[in-house]
């Protein structure tokens, strides 16, 4: 993983979210996966479209990238970091985040 990519634990992410920290939550799963369930307020851009749709992302905000388990989001983080975005990969993805919600 590139050195510009930071990981964020589900607990740290949830604390930032509850505090209302300005950030973009980018869900890179496919549209069908997103429809089944996602983090409220997240933006869905499937992994294969991320590079074509960077114009939809605010380069002045932190971006927390999410997928099911953290693999696709890690790849998206590498791509976005190489273009100057400040990105965080959600450790364990949605699977781990859901565990702290119960």
C-alpha cells in the first residue's frame, strides 16, 4: 500500500462521523451491493468508475473509502492518493463497521 494512504479503524471512523467531521464517505462497491446496504450519507462510485469521476470529489476534504472488506477500497485509495487526494481506507470495510453498530 502506498505511503500516502492511511487506514482508519471502524471505531475511529464512527467517532469522526458522530462529531460531524467534514469528510466524504466514498463507497466503491457495485451499485447493486450499495443498494442492499450502505453507510448513510455515502457517495457510491463503483471502483471501475473512480478515476473517471474524480471531479465529483472535493480535494479539500478527507475521503474515507469503503467497500465490503477493505480490498477494493485500498486500491481506490492508491489511485486517489496518487492524484493528490487525502484518503483513508476503512479497516475491514463495511463488514467490520457493521460489527460496531450492533
